[in-house]
C-alpha cells in the first residue's frame, strides 16, 4: 500500500471541508443582506455596521472565483524551487482575499495552506520559513486584532437578522466546522509524522542491511584472497614438482652415467689405456647429451624466443623455422592484438601453438596446418587444424596433459577432436585491463 495515500485522502477531505465552511459563511452573509433588503430594514442594519457591506452577488462571485483559484493552486504539482515559492505565495494571497470577503470571520483556510506546505515544500530550511510565514499570517488575521484598527463588520452583526435560536444554531455549526477543520489538520500532521518516522526506520534498516552486506562482502573478499593465495601456492608447488621430475630425469641420469664411466676409467687407467680413451669418448657424448637435455629443460621454463621478442614475432619465427626445416605448409590468421599479456599467458599461447605443430608433424604426418587466433569478450580463442591421419580414439600424452594443466591454472579450457585430421581448440581468459582497439 502507498504510504502517501492516507495523507492524500485526508488532505482532500480537508480541502472539501474548507470549501463547505467558506460557502456556508458566505451564504449566511448573503441571506442576511437579502433579508434586510426584502424586509426594508436595511437602514437599521447600516446603522449597526462599521463599514459598507459588499453587494451580495459580488460576494458570491468573488468567493467562487477565489475558491476555484485556490483549489487549482493546491492541485498543481511543481518541482522547481522558485515555482514552489511562487505557488505558495499565490495560495496565501488568495486565502487573504477570501478571509477579507468573509469579514475575517474564518481563517481556518490558512491551515489548509499550511498542510500543503508541510507535505510538498522542498528543503527543510525553506519549509520552516514558509511555515513561519503562514503561522504569522494566521495570527495576524484574527478578527479581534483587526477590528480594533479597521472598520470590519462582525459575523454576529449579520446574524442579528435571524431569530435567537436560529442564530445560535448557525454559530454552533460554524464553530463545529472550524473545530473539525482543526481536527483534520491535526490528523493530517500526525499521519505525516508517522510516515516520516517509518521512512527513517526504513532507512535505518536499509543501512543495517547494507552494513551487513558490506561485512559479508569483505569476508567473501578475504576468503577469495585466501583462496587465491592457496591457488598460487598450489600452482607453485605443482611447478616445483614438475621441475624436480625434469631435473631428476635428465640431469640425474646424466650425472649417474658420467660418474659410473669415470669409475671404470680409473680402474682401467693402467691396464688398458686405449680402452680408457674409448670410455672417455663415450662419457663425453653422455655429457653432451645431458647438456642438451638440461638446455631443453631450462627452455621449458620460458621459451627463449619470448625473452628476445614479442609474442606475435615469436610465433611467426617459430612457424617460419618449422616450414624451412620440415617443408610443411602453415596458414596463419590472427585477428586479436597479441600485446599486453602476462608472461604466463604469453607462454601458454606459444606452447599451445608449438605443441600442436609438433604433434601434427610427428604423430599426424600432416602436410598442412591451419592456425587461427581471435579474441571475443576478453577471451583468446586458438583454433589449430591439420590434414594429418588423425586418430579414432584421442589419447592425451604428456604434451596435451601439460597444456591442460597450464590452461586450468589460467581458468582456460582445451578441446580436441578429429575431422579429416586433428583439431585443437583452446580458450584463455585474458587478465589485462588495458583496452586495445
């Protein structure tokens, strides 16, 4: 339910009540004047009044026009602050004219203006100013205050036309309606206060919810940071284990062979010098092969080409060297800007292309390879196809497993399938924030 519905209904009731009171008092005055004129007692009446009364039809015309204007001003909705001030000023002026035509016998109309200002006036400072002005006008328009200085005819003078019992009923009805107007104004003010209190409570509850949500968000951020640190630690552990296996399988095996051969040379040094020479040649070959393996393991840490040049140039150089060495045809299409990547992102892109070319030549016996790199919504998509022999069942070896592990660390994905050859598709979310057109 709309919170403003109650005050709006009460305000409309207050407006209608004021219209009834205004026309009630105007009707009493007009009937009195017409009665004096009809009974030829106008002279006696004029001797009682302190000022010349208005002509009856002028009173009714003025009251009708003024109440219509006041109703129109009260119903107009304006947002601009200057227009709100102008609207309130016009309402006060129209109300003063109504009070004047009613001989200052009713000033409750100003409470209606006050109710409108309390609800619609923008800004607390301007609202209090307007309320102060209206209250001052309400106090200054009291009949007893004005009648001492200005010639104003009291409503009781007009009521002398009626009999005593009718006069009492008319006055009682006016007082009841005025009191009812005051009561409706109080109810309207209470409703506004309740709405404002409810709004403050709602804002406090919303602030509490926001604070609670912020605490939950901060806790989630802390958990994400902890998870990120654990993920990085796990990735580092996996990488260390991989490097340990690589060193164990290459350098350890080579050093073991060299040590064994040197021990044999020491034993045969005096007995068979020629055999020692042959053994030393074998040891030298083992050392050279070990050096090659070590270089290959070190190269696996970071491709040398990526250390010397940008990713795009490194890919082009690798493809050109492959074409010269193997005679294979490679078609390459790249629509993504291969710049501003992190080192791990550059490396995985390079390794995917390198491993795919190697597999296509070694296992697929391909004569042509197609390579396409594109980007969509900050995701690099790599598509590689060859025209090799393919395979019925894809068995992922060390190279593809290694690719999947590296892609998993970057939250990427890898898909392989055969279709007139072998097709590899990889997707890598890119972390760099600089937008490249």
